[in-house]
């Protein structure tokens, strides 16, 4: 069975932490990253050297179009709005941008793309069910297309 293909929208602290967790546990295939930071070398540097989580042991590099993790290319986009993202070859969009307009756009996209799943890492969504693992995760149903996951590094 192939792994779910994921696009991370917003590659700040939370987006990079999700990537690090995935590298450790191989949960999904990271297909693409969208971040408003136009400097791909800086994106690679911030993933490799984190002031909280330390240096990442994986080989990290970039070029004009991709981030490379251990030689595997991951497409980098620099779109300012979630509605501009190409989700054709993606199963799940994780929005960790923290931008309210993106949440509203994702809620609209979710209504028209029932075969996709959306995870929002902040709880500003009016339509997404707010899930905190260990507290109310049993409320999560397979039919959910959009959920808001509480993330804390405390």
C-alpha cells in the first residue's frame, strides 16, 4: 500500500516539526511544501538547524525548485494563498501557516474536493472539528474531510 502524499502549507516551526516527526516515523510521503519565504536555501537551513530541536541528521539541500531530504526531491512552492495550490497529486493538505484567510479558503476547497483531506494546525476554523489527541481524539471519524489539530510544544 502506498503512503499518503502530503503537502505542507506553511513551513515555519510547526511545518518543520511535522516534517521532522515524519522523517523519524515515515508516516506519509512529503510531496510538496508551500511557504511564502522565497529563499529555498533559507528553508533548507531552517529545517537542518533548529534552535529547539537541534541539528537534523538527514542530508538537506535545495535548488530553485526543490528541497532535498536525503537526495529525495520535495517540490517547493511560494504561493501566498491556499487556493492557489495544486492538489491534484496530494491526498492531504496540512495547513500550518496560521493565516486565517488560508483556513477559510481550505474550508471552501474541502467542500468541492471530497476525495482530499485537510488538517489545520490552529483552531480558528468554524467548520473543522477541533481535535486534541489524548483529550477528545475519539470524536474523529473516518468521514471527516477537515479537522483542526491542536499543536503545542510546551
